[in-house]
C-alpha cells in the first residue's frame, strides 16, 4: 500500500461535484502481467481515496476473467440496459471496501453491445453502471484502445521500481498513441526505504548496499528521462510523469487530483427511476 490513511486535501473537493449533475467519471489504468504487483499497489489506494471523497467507485478488472462462479461484466451485458430495472448498483456500504467486477471478456463484448444500442462504447457502458459515480477500467493497452478513442482522457501507466519494465512501458505508450490517439500519465513507483539498522555489504558490486541503492535510483532516473525523450521524439509528446514514494500521502493526493482532472465525464442519462434493483454481481476488496 502507498499509504494507510491520508488526510483530506482541501483542493480535492473542487474536483468532485455532485453525481446528479456531473454524471459518470471514467478513469483508466493500464494492466500488464509483468507490472501487476506495482499496479495493484497504486490502484486500490487510489480507489480508497476517491471513495473518501464521496465517490461510489467500481473497478472493471480486465485482468480477471468472468466465469460461472465469478460472474462479471460479460454476464451483465447479457441484460438489456434500458429494460434493466436499475442497472448495476452499489451495495458496498463500507468506505474501506472497493467494488470490483471481472471484465476481461466483457470489455471485448462491449463493442457489439454498443453497436446494438447505437452508442459509443463508454456511453453504452454507462447504461449498465448507473449506481456508481466513478468507474476505473483496469485493462491492457489492447483492451483499452477502442474504449479511449475520441474520449480525451489520460490512462494511468504505473512503472514498477525496477528499471527492467521501461521497454514494456514504452510499448504501451506507443500502442495507445498510435491506435487510440491518447497520451498517458506515468506514475513512477519508488521502492520502499530501507529499514534503519546496520549497513549491509553488496558483495556482487563490492560496495555498501546504500551506495548500490543510490546507483540503482540514478540509473532508473536516467532511464525514465530516456523514456520521456523517446516519447517526445517519436510519439509527438512526452507523458506527464508523477512520482509515487512509498507511504507518502502527498504523492497520492497529487495523483488523485490529476486523475480527476483528466477523467472523462459522461453526462447523466435521463432514464425513469426503477422500482427495484437486480441482484449485484460485484465483488469488493
């Protein structure tokens, strides 16, 4: 976790308006198998921070596949959105929990559903999640591409502390720039600070572990700068780079503000109120 419980930032409320007037906020985070641990370390604290601001958050988890025992977005899309009594509603009352729905198959099926409804993909999705005010789509660059085209939101790309993932990060940046025409926000997650105590010796480099850590941090910074320069030169613009230090609440505050600022806001649909809500498929974390 990036933080345990961070204090409220006064400026945050300016970015969150009443759901009855703002509609549905859609955020996106890139998912990759190699960086899953770092991504999860950012995703859930970000969701918790949004819920502390009064948002009802739903994560559509493209890393998880729907099944008979774990139904998700694919099963939800089988219903006819406008004839459903109330769409998917939030049943999670604990602000410490975050609703999550498996969505790997459903995100692929969403285009057919949107075409049938005569809407773009995100507007069609909105019809099924009317009980929530914020939806975070956590999926691969390939799955996000059709959803982000023409929407003007910036997906979040989390870079793990080690430098080996930067080539894969550039591949994702390039894919979204070329095929979706969108820029990303990079959250560079830093390693936890070493515990205080006797210094250790790095026998592989024949030097102290403190010096090794400083060298690794310098190497990572150089490679991050190279990533930005390559994006500027070959993709037309450099992504926004945000620093995420371990257990630093201020960094999470800044990231939350930025995500709210760059979110896609879909106007509310004026649909008649439902008499009762269908049984929820949502899991909570």
